[in-house]
C-alpha cells in the first residue's frame, strides 16, 4: 500500500488544503482532499487492464470551492432533504437554511461539512491505507443544536475495498446523517450516459416522495414498478419510465456488512462496484440535474453519472415512523459503508 500527502491549495479564507493519494497493488487508487473530506478521484482497472478515472470531479481547489452538485463531498450534519428546513426536538423548533430551491434544506446547508476544511492524518497498515479525518461542529452551526465531534476513516485495502467509517458524539440531542456524495461512471468519467450500467438494489421498498422530492411518509413496495432492481437490469429501463431516480431505498441488511446493498456492473468495461453498509437506506440518484456541469474532463450532462449515498431516511426528523435520526448525548453515531471494486469478463 502506498500513501502520499501533498499541498493541494489554499481556500479563499486562507486555509491550507492537503491531498492524500492512496493506491494498492491491484491498480486501484483514490485521492481525497481535506476540503469537504472530498473524494477527488477513484481509479480502477477495466477487464482489459486499462486503469481509468471512474468519478466526476475537478483538478483544482477552485472547482470544489465553486458551485457544483457535491462532487465527492462528505455531506452533513444531515444529508438529503429536510422539509422547509424545520424540525423540533423536545419542544424547541429549529430553523435551518432553505438552500434547496429556497424552500427546503439539503445536505447540511450552504456552509455544511462539504465546505469545511477537516483535520486529517495518514493511516498505513500492512494491507490497507487511508486517512483519518476529524471535524468539530459548534452549537447552532447552520442552525443545528449541540456541539458535534465527527471522526471519519476512509481506507483502501488489498481486496479493492474503499471503506467509509463515520463516528460522531454530541453534547445535546441533534440530528445526524453523514454520507459521501461521489458521482460514479464505471465506463470512465465523461464517457456518456450510465443507462447501460446494470443495477441491483437489495431493496423491496423505497421512500415515496412528492414532486419536490420530500417524503410523504409512505414506504412503498418496489414490486411491479420501475423501482424494482431486485432482479438486475439496465438503469436506463427505469429512467425511461420515471425520468430518473432520486429516491431512498430501504435496506434490510442493517448490521450486516457481508450482504450486498447494491451492485453495479458496466458491460462495456467489465468494471463492477458492490456496496455494503449498515445504514438503513441508500439514495440512488441518476444525475437528473447534471446539465452542462463543468468538470476536469469537460461537461457532464443529465444521467452522465450516478450516486449511491448510504444514509438515514430523508426528512426523518419530521417522520417519527422512520428510523431514529436524533443522536443523544449518551450515545455515539456509527455507520460504515464499503465500496468493493471488481472485474467481470
């Protein structure tokens, strides 16, 4: 395992940002910058041995400081949407920024964790290497109650597994929902539509949303709908019927990292990616709003990449019927997700 640390740039506020580069002996590598704990690169070999970039991102810090759809970022304090940016805890109502169409809150707010510079340290072991990152979020930052301390371990091993382990502790009740927002295209960055990718989702239900992508409170079966990926099928089949996915699929594999939550295969390159997680949900997003988005390889367009964000249910702070998302001061938040890369002939 190889790991290097280099200076990546300086933010507009004068904070130094570093980049970590980690690779294994199988030709798999990733890069991460301390700004937003952001994955800037993942490279893997194809079936014919061609090592290519399979994420969407930028070459410079200026790109990540600009406006973009969370390419590679760690998002929080609460990933996904919160209706009207409001929630209540113990009789107190908290108002967050309405940074989603001016109506709802999304991904922790305009200055959430994806816009913070994290403290980071390299970690190297015999069969894995990566980065440990820490962040302190103060009481009422972006409107969230409580001081929150976050630890994130991002590791690559010789089994081609890229893992994210999230831990957090608070001094008063607060909602916590952390995830990584990498955009993937297993055929290679800027290679066009992901419609031919074959998707498997180990989920029999998904969280129903309204026209503004806010949960209605219902969790509905995927059977006999375009949302059924229990039998693998091309992503494009569902896109044709729905116009695109931006939905949280429920998972029954909580606390079972040995059971795949999702698997994606690109027939053209032979690359596959299998996702394991203990999170209760996985947000499947097909890049519906990628319209002429700039990136290091040129413009990325609608359905030019997909996201599989392991997470809690969206707007769960306002739905007591959903799995609990309020972290108590007596508890510790813990989530782990593994992306395993492979090749099929």
